[in-house]
C-alpha cells in the first residue's frame, strides 16, 4: 500500500510552505504528493459538486489554489524521489497540445515522477469563464487523451477529428516514463469505460470502501470488455486518518493500491503521523 497526500496546492499561506511540506513528506517516506485544480471558484454556482451531500466544494473563493503544474514543478526542483500527481486536472477546458507539452516537460524535469490525473470536470461556470463549451466534454476528453498520447510517442503526429486537426509535427522532450501514467478521476457516466480504454489508473474521492470496491469491480468488467487486464489499473482512494490504520489495511486487502490523506493549508502533525503509519503497515 502506497500512502500520499492530496491538495498540497490548496490553502497554502506561501509558496515556500508548499515546498517545506513536500520536503517533510519525502523525508518521512510518503510516496506521493497530489494537487487539485480549479482555475476559479465562482462566488455563486448552480453546478452541483458531485462528491458530497452539500453540492458545494467546501472552500471559499479566496482560497489560495496554486496552478497544479506550477506547484509540482516547484516541488520537483526541491525534492528527488517523491512522486507527483495531479488529482485531477480538468482536461476538456484546456488546450490539449499545450497540456501534453507541459506534462512531458514536467516528467522530463522530474526524472519520471509525474502521474497525470485528469477528469472531465463538473463546474459549468468554470468552463464558461474559460470560454470552452461544457457540452460534449466527455467526447473531447476521449479525443484529447488519444491525441496527447501521439504527442508523447516521439512519432510524427497526425490527428484529425471533430475537435483537433494536428498535422506533421513532433514535440520533444518526451516523457521519461513510457507510457506516461494517466490517472482518470470520477465515477459518473462513462468514467469506468474511459479508464479501461485510456487510463493507467483510477482516482476516486469516494469516502467508503464499499463505493470504491464497487468501482473497482466495474473497472474490471470494463477492462475485460475491451480485452485488457484489470491488474494494469492502479487505484488511488482517500484516507481520513481519523478512521484508523485498520481501515487502510482493509483497502489494501481489497486490492486498492494507494491511499491519499487530504491536507489543506497547514496540516500540523499530519505528515509525521503519516510517516509513522507507513512504518506500521
């Protein structure tokens, strides 16, 4: 079982505090640090947040939410072994060629430590602010993933679709990892089919083992439907430390690969306590 922390870019009082937190995490043996992404937090929004009963994100608009790739690039330069995950970046609202270039560069600069977590997004008001259609974002996501993998291949890129028209170019550097791990977030709509077809992992913020194992089984079924081994999919879930270490062991026994502890702002003794948990597993 791998243990990491998530939302390291959220609520920080300074950039240096993020760096210090990542260094502490690496020193105690934490496997990975993960970010969250929203370009904006609207003062009011009608789009329902899908991962709690309130339908709201739970952070005010004034929360420091540093760009994930900038955060992870800074951490990469200040650490040497800890892995770097985006949990998750919203793919359909950005230019996929630019994101492919940025991800390859971050993996190159970090010597192969990036896990690129991606989701389709839920906040229509954010898409509106970005000037991108909210509709058909799932179809764009699927197309973008396939196109981005061509950029990372090192071959001449040709990709012509409803959304993209790329012709006769290459983009270097390539990611150090081949394939660059793409971790797909969410559990709505075609999420599990999408993971089976295009993903190397599943990122789930769902709070219970029952929900996570149900998703695990659906991913396995989707993988078999496309002729893929479900063992290729690494599953990342959440652990709230108050539930105790035995809860982590239950997830491990259920075949879950990684647990992430949410940290926002100054996490106090969480990092050292998590280091003790790693030693006890």
